[in-house]
């Protein structure tokens, strides 16, 4: 009874929207420092991209900074409001898991734009990437994978 994980449709749609918008021609990611952006879920569902928080992630103490970012975003949204977090950063191809139908032959070592989408109300998010050429220009949107998160409130 091994069934594949069903990725959350709402988070998949948000990933697709961000991946497509960051794949526009003329965009370059050669020195992209990354971004953490938090939104109210209801606003994103309506197509409004008004961030609650939008920061460049730190280079040090990332886990502690991410915990603080999540807490600040939840506080900014208010009690009982679902918060969607979109995290983007440059990753190396060696950090990306390939699907069974993709070859694992070594290719050029261009960075990729990793995009992860998670929700304060769901334990399963999504993570994927946009392949970049040697100059940091988007080439294609890659595979979407599950992203597991563990709530601090879970006991």
C-alpha cells in the first residue's frame, strides 16, 4: 500500500507562480543572496503578493534566524491566520535530488534557484528549483518534491 505523497495543491500552485515569475527573461541570479518572504495565505490565494515580512537570510545562525522569522511572521499575521513562507536561495546541482527518469550524469555545475513553499497550518510543503545557465539566467523549472516540516507545538 505504498502510495506516492500527494503534494498540497495550494502550495504547489504558489510554487508554480513564483517559479514562473522568477523564470522571466532578463532576470539573472548570479549573486542572488536569497529571500525569505511570508504572506497571509488568503491574500496569496486571491493573487495579492503583499508580504508580511521579506528579508535576506543571514549567512550565520540560519536555523535560529529562521525560527525568529517564522515567529515574527506569525505575530504579524495575527492569531489563527495561516502564514505561507516562500524561501529562495541559490543551490548547487549536487544538492538537488533527481527523479528516476532524469539521468545522473554529471553536467555543468551551474547553480540553481531553490524555491520552497511551506504553510504554518500544514506539515507537508513543497520544494523545487529553477535551473540556471552559467550566467545565472533561468533555463527551466525542475522537479517538485515534498518538503517536511515539524511543528514546534507537536508533542
